[in-house]
């Protein structure tokens, strides 16, 4: 089944959005109003509904977002469908659970647009105890160390808040459709010689229950998906990935 895009009234214009923000969404009706309210003016919110049963898609549409449906379950599937639906030169990604503020993406975009970076990632800084469970933080730290061994990148976090140019991202040929998608993006960008930067961002209490890192089982599945990505042999990205990032 192919993903279907439902344009909102605000996205029906022929003008390209300044920036597209991909928001993978699975039952996030509680968080959506706050998240969409924080999207900067002139940017387009692309809510990728991944099978919600709480009315998230209809709510997002009423709030002015462009809604894309991805029936295949998986964080990577939702993110990539959003990337394919994007039209802006620069595409951002942000969780849709109110744990991260999409307004903080403005300096990310400025760095990419200004040529200081090809991919900008948010380094999450928990704002209170319990926001980032110990098992999830430990898994993230372990993967960051493995990433350093694999690519030489000295990153501290593999979080979902990020920005890059759309054509360059498409040129990376991303194939993971599960929890390994964010890591595969970083690995392939590093292999392609991209300039990758981190910025500190506040990490807030999420709305509702986590689908991945809220449990040991979910964290283990995510670590397993990402470990599989790290085991992939290094391969040069398509030429478009190198050129479009510049």
C-alpha cells in the first residue's frame, strides 16, 4: 500500500515551504497541539501518521499540518515517507511526543543553509530526573561509542532532532525502516564526507508512553536495529549525496 498525502489548506499553495519538518506520529493526539504550535512561521509540518488509532491524523489536519499516511510500522518507515513527501530544500526531523521543541531547529537550519554543516544533530540534555530512562541512555552511549569506532565521529547522542538538505539525504540511499534509520543516516553521511555537527537541546518529559525507549524490550530492539546498521560495510554514497550536501 502506497503512502497517501492529504494536503491541508495551508499547504495547497504552489509556493515551496521554507523548510519541511518531518514528524513521525503514532498516537500522539495529546502532544500534537503543542508540537505544531512550535513550528516556525513559513515552515511546513509534515505529520507522518504511522497507524494511529487516537485521531492524531485528523487532529493534525485540523491544526493546519500536511498529513502523510505510512501504513508500514516502523520509525524509519515513517521518517523516510516524510522525506519523500518533502519539497523544501532543507528538511528537519523531530519527534512528535513533545519531548523536543521544533522551534529549536532554527539554528540547525541556519548552519546548514549557511554552509557551516551538512547535517546538524540535537544532543539531548534532560531537564529533570526520569526524562531519559537509564537503560535508554546507556544504550545511546554504547551506540555513540560504536559509531566513533566505525566512523571516527565524536558524537554524544543519536537523537531524532536534526536538519539537512533534502536532495543530499535522498542521495544517501537510506534503507533501514525501523529504529536504525537515524543511525544509518549518520553513518552514511560520515562515509560520504559530510560535516556533522551537534547542538545541545533541552530534552523534556514526553507526552504519553514511549513506543521504543520506555521499556527494556523496546530499547533492546532499537539497539539491535542500530547494531545491524553499524555492521554494514562502508560504501560510498551516490555522488548526489556529496554534491547536494555542499
